[in-house]
């Protein structure tokens, strides 16, 4: 049986299923349940026990209302029975009934692109990936933990490109979650300013998202990131910055499922959308 899940009533079952499938600590799961706004949980039940679930979060793709599928999972003993497929179809039906035009998801591994394509998902999301050798010079940028200011600026920097983005409230949650899990956010204003979400991985640094103004010299910004105290710096950024002389590659990182004809026609007419930083 599929249905909308009462998150408070089934809170403990959600936590147990999430932990079984992903191994996240209870505090992290509760952080999401308590702080992520406007979320909807859809679930499959067997004998009134929650055995498969996914969350739908609010977003948009270039003005088209969109739901983001998050934390999709099925209990080990109930896998290979088509339950997740039923939930995805139920999600599509829910979106169609509620005026939602697209669904966005990020396959956890390459092999799942084929699986989700069976349900109408199209690999239309991409980003640039850049690798730099790090150094030990001065890194001239200010670290910030101002959640609302970061969320507002991120929304503004993404507004002029074709992309998926959460609504402002959910963006604020993603920024809070990023900081909660140990990420660091750097911001620089003015000429060649930027916003960067960074994660340290031993001697390396991953910049999960690097955003800048379109009229900024992106190469100058990259030169600054070479000054991070790291052996290597790996950067994710919008493909739109490819008009520089840097070496980078484009990679797919998400899929869109059109619910309405308008959405289907629109995404088929466009080459690629930026998926940005998402909950993973």
C-alpha cells in the first residue's frame, strides 16, 4: 500500500529505515526531519510497517515547478519487489494532481541512470568539473556561516542560468545542513567575487559548488583557489563558465522527469541544466 506518510506518527520508522539503508547517525536524520521545510514523505507499507520511502522537496527548474526526490530507499528484505518503482509512479501521479511540472533526482550511482530512465527520467543535468594543484599561499576570502545571506546570494547567482534550485526556505536548510556536516562556506564580494561551498578530504579539498557573476573573470577566481592549503582542489561549477581557457570536463549529475507537456517540450528544446549543490 502506497500513501502519504504522517512524518510525526511514523517518525521512528522513518529513522530506522533511513539508518538501515544509508547508515546516517540519528542526529543527522532528526536534523533533516526537524528543520527541512515543506517536505512530503511518500511510503510503501507492508502490514502497516514502513518498508520503502522517498521525500519530495520544493524547487524549480527555470521557472517550472519541480519536486526533488530525496532519501529514496527500501528495506533490505523488501528489495527487488518493485516497491521503489511504485513510489516513483505514485510521485508522478501526485505531481500531476498538484500542478507540479517536473521531478528531479540524482542517481546514487551510474548504473541507476538506466533504471530511472524506465520511468521517464532524462539525463538533462550537468556541471563542470575542474582539478587544480593546491598551494600554500594566502587564500583571500572570508569564511561565513550566515545561512540566510548565503542562501539569498546563491539564489541570486543562479537566477540567470538554466538550473534546478530549491525554493529559498529549502535552500536555507541545505546551507544549514552543509555547515552542520562540517562544510565551510567562503564568500568574496566585489569584482571577481564568488560563493564557494568547500569540504576537506584529508589533504585534498572538494569545492562542491563555485558560483560567480557572469561578467567575472572566472580564471582569476580559479587562480585564487590554487592558494588553498591542499595538495589538490576539485571544483564543481556551472557549465556556463566554460568560456574560460581552463581545462575542465562536463559531467552528468541528475535527471529530470517531465510531468506536463509544457515541461516535456521545454526540456527537450534545451541542451543541459545545472543541478548545482543538492542534498546527497
